[in-house]
C-alpha cells in the first residue's frame, strides 16, 4: 500500500489523501494478484520514474498499463 499512498501524495492535495486513506481503511484492501513483491517492482518503477521526471503523460500511460494488468481497467 505504500506505493499507492505515495502516488496519491504526489498530487499534493491533502483532501485527496484524506479521502483515499478513509477509503482504504474502510475497505481493508486485500490485494493478492501477485505472489511476490518482485512481480510488482517493474510496474511500480515505471510509474515512479515518470512521476519523478515530471512526465505526466508517461505517468498516466504507466498507470493505465498497471491498471489494465490488474484486471480493473
């Protein structure tokens, strides 16, 4: 969940973080698509690199690709 919180924090919108935290706590999200953290590292790394570069288009693309692979897109 730390990665997901980091993504929300990058928006620098305290209200968004507050709402996201409430939702996560309420759902008590259990996420089991991957068997190990090593499986998610490349997906997360693409998003992180784009955000750190300030490349909004690449970040959105990486996030869209990530969501598509979760079966939620």
